[in-house]
C-alpha cells in the first residue's frame, strides 16, 4: 500500500501523503517511497501534507532524510501543513529549514521557471 | 480526582492508539492545541520506550492519567532497559544545528527536547525493573 | 492484533473519559460517524454499569479494545451486580411510543436499544463475580 | 456553575447549553436548570445545542423531561443540533417529537406571532 502518490505539475513533482499520520509506524515506508521518487530523477518536489493531522519526530526526521538525499541539486517544498503539524515544525526550528506554502498550487507556482 | 489507566503492547501500532486516546482525554481538560501538543509528548515518550527500553523485544506500555484542576499528569511505565542517566540527556543540543548547512540537519534526537518544551515537568525513575516517566502539564486557570 | 486496555472508576466522570478515548481509538479504524456512534454505545454500556451494576457503590470499569481488519470489539467488565436476564431485555419496546402523546414519551430505557442499533453483536455473561459485555462492530472492507 | 444561559429573543426565551456534552454527568443539573426556567414562567423556549458535540440517552431523557414539564401550554424548539447529536435524535425517533431548526434565529422566527 503506497503512502505517497505522485503527479507531474508544471516542472514540479507533486508528492501527496495519503495517510493521516506521519509517525514512527510509517516513517521507514515514507523514507523508502521518497527515496524511490528521488532516485527516479525528480529534483523539484512539492510534498503535500494537507491530509496529515499528526507528525512525530520520526516523521519529521524522515522528511529531513529525504531533503538530505535530494541534496543541493534539488528543492523540497512543503505544502498544506495543518496548524497542529506546524507546531512540530516550529518547535524544532524546521519551519526555517523548509519552505512552507499554504497549498500545493502555491508551491508549484513558486517553482515555475526554475 | 479522575484517573484513567491505559495499556498496550510496546510497538508502534499501539503507540498510535495510546496517543490518540490520551489526546482525546486531554481535550476534556486542556485547550485543543495543548492537547495536540501533549499527544506529541506522549508519542515521543512511547516511541522511546519501543526503541530504547524494549529495543525490539516485547513488553507492555502502561499509561496512567491523573487529572486535577491544576494539572494533567501522564505516567508512562515500561519493564525494559532503564535509561542510563536520564538527567544527563539534555535538550540543549537537539536544536543546536545550522539551518543553512544541509549536512548538519538532525534526523532524530528531538524526543526529549519536545517533551521538555511541551510539558512543565518531566521526571524519570527506575526501580525493581520498572521504569516510570512522569510528564506533567499545568492547567491555566 | 492491536489490543488496548483502559480502565477507570465506575462513575460518570470516568465514563466521559473512557467514552472519548474509545471514540479516538475507533476513529483510527472506522468512519468518523461510526466512531461517534460507537462512543454512544460504549457510554450507554458504561452508564448502565454505573447505574445498575454498581448502583452507587464503588467499582472499576474495564474497557478492552480488540482491533482487526474485520471488527472493532469492545469488552466492558465490571464486578457489580449481574444483569438478571440479559436476553430478556429486548430493544423492541423502547421505541414503542406515540410521538403525539406527551405523557407517553420515554425519559429513559434507550440504552440497550441504542447498543443493539449501533453495534452488530452484543453479548453478556457473568462468571465468578465478573460481568462482561462484548460489543462488536463489523468493519466494512 | 450554570450550564444553561437564557436570553429574551422576541417572544421566545433562548436557552443556550454552554457545555460540550449533555450526558449522565450533567443530566440532573440540566433538568434542574430547565425546571427553574420553566417554573419562572417561560413558555416559548428555544434550546440552542450548537455547543454540544455529544448527547447520551440520559441527556436526551433530560430534554424529554423538560418538554413534559412544560406541558401542552408551551413549546420547546431545538436549534443548532450537530450531525453526531442528530444521530441520537433520529435513532430514538425524537427527531419526530421535537421541532428542530438549523439555528436559534430560525427557531425564534418560527415562534413570532404565537
Ligand atoms: N525510555 C528510554 N529508555 C532508555 N533510553 C532512552 C529512553 N528514552 C530515551 N533514551 C535515550 O535518550 C536518547 C535521546 O532520546 P530522544 O531525545 O528521544 O532522541 P532519539 O530517541 O531520537 O535518539 C536516546 O537516543 C536514548 O539513548
Ligand atoms: N450493566 C447492567 N447491570 C445490571 N442491570 C442492567 C445493566 N444494564 C442494564 N440493566 C437493566 O436493563 C434495563 C434496561 O437498560 P437500558 O435500556 O440501558 O435503560 P435504562 O438504563 O435507561 O433503564 C435497566 O433498567 C436495568 O434494569
């Protein structure tokens, strides 16, 4: 069962998290599916978290792992972060590491021309 | 004083169920955003029990909730490996990274920091093979 | 198979906390509206334990949740007075009232009817002073 | 601590339930406060349940008790029932006993001229 779905949107790859929780139970699967997407050649990624109501530190760590794997050659933008999940980003200062956008459309648009 | 006892196996499937249950109980006494944060603290504590105390062996996580007008207390117990020196594990280094240096970004180690940021008291003790972590959140009057 | 154990004192304060916790756990497996209905069934069962089994004496309510792909099972236990004849208590009369006759309207007696309407199976047995009510909700695939 | 607040609205008494749950813990207090309102002379009542997310059979019974106390000389309209609470009314056929309105304003308006 895939926890991520992908879709080409302009020059970006929109990655949508389908599950409601990104936690320790699912963090390894998340990293593996992200790695598959990145290894298949995607470099401009938008991760849509609008279905996600809970992220723990394993889940957040899994996103950081994906960013590191992508490296400096790409971009990983995050969209649709709900307020409870945003707390996790701000408490850990990850809101300053990632570019966060209200919606996937906003994030896709910001990548145009890159 | 209301007191609710919860328990489940020490694995990530059960951590989820314990987490949502604690949050729902917390919502009866705390603001929704505080209850959401408390779920994070409890899930981090439970994840640590699964990863470090039980470290892939089997065991039970027990969660006792005490509720007064002044505080919401969550008592987590396990019978796994005790923490070596709970007081030495500081929260100070977890956030000590350069946000512009990709290689420096932490992929973990946020658990204790999150608990300390979210709750007002964290206490740990280990006795007769039972490890008890107590997380206390004060309730604003 | 995930299994979570909950317990609290047999009073209405604790019934609330057990109710919201069961609902939150149910929401991980059932549609939100089904989880909301399950909370009603569990609260009705707990209220009956407080009112009839413990009847103002002290005691503990134990709620065990078993969760498979096929069903969500809630096992409620008490050590109070056993139900005289659980099978004789039918749901058929609860709704047998004339909606236009004010004097005829029921002010209670809905508990068993609600449980039977909401869950797919209700079983009760009493043994060695322990009364066990099992409510089972099937999960649509 | 009052669980009901009252307000005069046109010829109706608007009774607002302030708590989030109407259950066995609070059913007796609810009945007592409703009795005080009815005994003080109110006959056209609108009960606003828009703050209420959970009603059990004790809570529903307490509403029926109030309706009976009011008797045929008055009206008890119910407003703002959320969908989870509506389930309780429909399962018990009480949706056919009570007049239900989306909002308190709708209920107050329907009583005009009574
Ligand atoms: N319940 C526990 N039992 C044993 N050791 C623990 C426990 N919780 C935490 N630790 C130790 O404290 C360290 C820091 O924990 P934490 O801040 O949650 O980060 P992480 O678990 O991601 O390493 C862990 O790496 C582990 O060595
Ligand atoms: N847990 C229980 N222990 C003993 N008797 C019970 C229990 N639950 C229900 N009963 C009996 O069954 C009757 C019907 O219960 P119920 O439908 O919930 O209506 P109510 O509790 O409002 O009377 C009760 O009045 C009581 O006599």
